[in-house]
C-alpha cells in the first residue's frame, strides 16, 4: 500500500506516476499498470459528467466516484479533489467536507486547488490527520478569473507561485501539483521544496507527472497541448461499437454460442 510518506520519500529519487480515474474498472487498470497515485480529479465534471468546466461538480459526486475508485484499488494511494466551493466559504464545512472524503469514501488524501486562502486550511487539515496535496498554477476552479491559460509567466506571478509553494510545504502539504506553468519555474520550485512536485504541463523536472487518464490512453476527443496520448482507445472503442451495431443489424449476433435452449420446455 503506497502511503503519503512513501510518496514524500520518492522526491528526487524515483519518478512519481499519477493518473486520474473516476470509476472502479479504470482504477483497477490504472493500478495494474503500476501507477503510484490515483487522483479522483474534479475533472470528473468535464471528462465524465458532460459539463464544460469543473464548477458544477458536487461533494456527492466526488464522494460517490471516489468510493468507486477505492473499491477498484488495492495498493495505489487514492487522492481526491475537493470540488468548487466545498472549501473556503466556512472553515467548519471545509474540514467536514475534506473529512467526509476520507471517512465515507475511503480516500487516503485530498487535493485542494490552492492559493493564499488555503495555507491555514492545509495546516488545520494536516493537523487533523487529513493529508493534503496542494495544487498551484492553472487551477481550473478559477477559470472565470484565470481562464485555461499558462500561469506564472510574469516575474511577479512566478514569484507568487514559488512563495505559495513554500507556504503550503510549511503548512504540511505532502505533495504539490504544478499545472501549466513554465518548465523553468517548475524546476526552481522542485529544487526549493523537500516535498515532491507533480507536474502537468510543467516540464520534465518535476518529481512526478500526472495526466487525465482519458487523455493518456487516447480516449478524449480533444486534449490540452501539454498532454500526450499513449494509445488509441477512442478508435478501438468506436470500432467495437460499430461492429456490435453491424452484427445485430446483420443478424450475426447473438449466434448459437451466445444462446441456450431449455430442451424440457413444452411451449406448444
Ligand atoms: O482534476 C484533475 O484531474 C486535476 C489534474 C489535472 C491535476 O486536478
């Protein structure tokens, strides 16, 4: 069983692999591939639930999909996202929502889209026994303020990300996701921190990498510029569906091997 302590020990030693999953079957396949961390991202909203952003994702949806991923997992560390507005408005609610994803859904840790407002909460959750993965750079819950563009490209913005990274490490975060930031900024942050950085669109020098699983296997219709498809699952999927429809329409399916006859029935 991978723990947050194992992950911390991998910083600068072993490249960390992380992929998203939103259901038990995918979690099983991802784990079989040897991935260290499974992230139940709130990208659930765009990838699975058909929304055009992560903003509509609810606590109930995160809890349900996290529990499914946990049921499909034996060894990988399961980290789950706190969705938009589940933290920040009220301290008690923030703690309760984070705790619920561990207590009810069985996650091992939570990820917070981070900023100045999450430093104190990271410390409190860590003190309470809820491990926190921080997330800086492009934070999709802030799409209405930041868009989906690269972050940390000006001197001030880069320094703010670096300072917040240090502040979250000091507050007790066990790892940090850096999304869509310059590779040299990610390298500098990785150098400065003891906890591992996990990059997505942040260059090769982070301690680990994360992708949305549908992008990684080639199931997504379109992918961000920093993602790579390592397979062609979408075309394999559509070929299989086309073949099924054709086989039913042609009367080829089901055949004798898919059917059974109960000889003793008197149906006259
Ligand atoms: O929600 C998500 O899938 C994420 C990853 C892209 C890091 O936050």
